[in-house]
C-alpha cells in the first residue's frame, strides 16, 4: 500500500486587504481617507426624504465648514462660497455625500505638505513640549509641566509609559528625541 501524503500545513491567512471603493478610485483617495471623510460627514449628517420618498443622509450646508475643519482641511471663506455653490446649486440647504467627498478629496490633494513646512510643524509641536527645560528632548519633568499647564491630572506611571512607548523602551531617563516624537505623531495620524 502506498504511503499516504500528509496534508500541508495551512498557510497563515493574512487579513484581506480592503478593496478601494469606486468612489475612492474616482476621486483618487485611499480607503483611509474615504473613511475619514465618511466619519466627518456622518458626524453632521441628517436624514432627509428625497423626491422619491426614500430617506437619505445629507449634510446641512451650514455644517460643511465644520465637517471640513474636523478633517483638518478648513476651507477659506472664498473656497467655502465656491464649495457651497457646487454642493448645493439648487439652494436646498443640503449636500449629498458623493459631492462632499469629491470636494474633500480635492482639498486633500491640494494640501501642501512640503518637507520645509512639515519640518517647521514638527519643530513647533516639539517645542511646545520642550520649552522651559528638557535639554532638547521630552522628559518626565516636561510632560508633568505640560499636564499641569493643561490642568490635567495624569498619573506619573502613565507619563512614564508614554515616554517608554515613544522611545521604544530605551528608558524614562533617556527622554524622547524629536525624531521619536515625530514617529509617535505619525502613528497617531497627525502627520502623513
């Protein structure tokens, strides 16, 4: 009798990559950006009955600016007027999701992210934590100072854990260097 073959071990199933929606493809945005836009839209959306009697979610025109601010793409006053005329040409007072997404995608694409402006943002944010001590790095003392300034009651153990998380466990005494701070901010989604 021939030897039986053993079944190969099953391949480790990787998480399926979420497919990009048609709307995201049309507007050349990532799934993550589409999710951000949808969350901002839903935050301010209201249900409205359309002409066919079906309920749909719409964004009141008065909330377009607030939704865009929530996405960190605040429109200028002239842009807001232009967007309003595009989003609500019939002056119904509402914007549909697809048009709102298209406007936000345009703003995402036009965001200026030059290396100079990014470096300046990192320097300014890092400076908020290191001014008044810290010798050019974020230390336990500087985090305590920031917490006091914000009138936040944060346990010292949590502050220690924050430092260890940011510096990869190198020790609380080492503090957090600027490049480590930038890495934390990127992981948190502050910078892309």
